[in-house]
């Protein structure tokens, strides 16, 4: 059929349905039932089931190896010499004479010594040799005078940037009270890139935060991990620790381990308290 039948609201009055029309419909139904039965028995002939194969079946099958891979960084991650978040022009830094909590040996290792940072990575801990410093242009040296140096704290459950500081009504993006299940909402889309809490958190040792939306919903939306330091782009996506594929212009490579993605789920008191807004008269 090329065109849809024309439909008008004030067409000719309908004639009462005749017995003949009913008989015709019954015959049509019977012949359809007979042809379906014939098709089914033909389709399962010699045990073969008929199935419609999608046109992109090969592409779908290509993604199957990924089902057996655990989320992780790429296999060569520890061999990298530059962080993918390194900003060109950032000088190397040597922190001398620090009390370093390395996080190794089940978090029990503490050493007295130096930490060398370059290209966005920790290049050495302990006694940094002079020859390791020779090629470093513009080295900045900080004397810690025995002070503590620890790894950056990662806040695994944060509302930084969505529960904004300063907290203004128009910038309150943690919760949407529009429904109980909202998996499509993303904290990334509500991030305040000028939030004052980023600097405050960094001063307390927090360098990374997993920013979750929701708590007033059973499913509040997708969480994103961000680095709190300012970026030259000053955009929310430039703060992402691990830009999910497609956000940064690349597609998922099914042979590589997938990256973690997070979805906020809550079933505590916030749901019980806030549900009264969602469902009146509860
Ligand atoms: C390291 O700092 C402590 C505390 O200020 C000081 O007593 C010590 O002499 C320093 N060591 C070096 C090698 O600078
Ligand atoms: C995009 O993100 C993925 C996942 O984090 C990463 O493996 C890939 O290298 C990134 N691509 C670019 C162009 O940054």
C-alpha cells in the first residue's frame, strides 16, 4: 500500500453490520488460521525453527567477547609515561623530605623520603636520584619538612557540583522529583563547573569524586567520576576521570575491558520522605 487510507471524522453514516459481513469476517479468520498453521509446520520442518536474523547480526555478535571481560583499565595502563589528563606546560614537581603514606602493603607502608611528579604521574617515591632529575626542565622543588603526603582521597559517594556551593535553587541538581525510576538522568549534565566546593575539597585531600544523582528515587540516574582540579576548558566533560566512550568521540572496542559505569540506586529514608512529594496523599 503506497498511501494510508484517508480518514475523515464526518464521513458517511455507518450502515448497520449485516450477517453477510459477519460471515465474511469468520471465513477470513479461518483461512488466516489455516495458513498460519501450515506455515508453522513448514517452518519447524526437520527441527529447523524459522527466525528473522537482524541485518546487523554480525556487528552484534562482534560485541559478545566483551561479556566475559571484567571492567578494568586497558592492559598496558601501567606502562604509560604520560597521564591522559596531563596539561602541557605543567612543570615537574619534587616533594622532598616528606612522610609518605604510600597506600601499599594493605595501606600500612609509611616511608620518609621524596615524591617525584611529572607528566601527570607519580614517577618515583623514596630516594630520588640526582640523575633522574637531570632531564627535567623547570623542576619545582617543595620541602615538605617531614609533613605527611598521602594519595589523593577518592570520594566514592559524592554530590559535589550538583548540590552546588553556593546552594542556590536554580543550581540544585542532585534530585529530580519527577519520578521514581529515572535511569536516563546524568550527574554530568548538572555539574556546576564553577562550584566553590571543589577547591575546599582539594584542600582537605579529596582529588576525585564519584558524583551521583538521586537519593529521592529508587533509580536516580547515572553517576560520573570527576577530577576536582580546574581545567583550561572549564567544561563539565573535561573534568571527567574516565570519559565513557562516545562522550569523547570514540566507540567501544569490544576486545578491550569495559570501563565501570555507575547507576544510583537508593531505598533508604530519602525515598520514604521525598516520595510524599512524588505521590500525593500517600
Ligand atoms: C626533614 O624534615 C625534618 C623536620 O623538619 C628535619 O628534622 C630533617 O632534618 C629534614 N631532613 C632532611 C634530609 O632535610
Ligand atoms: C575515550 O574514553 C575511553 C574510556 O575511558 C578511552 O579508552 C579512550 O582512549 C578515550 N579516547 C580518547 C580519544 O580520549
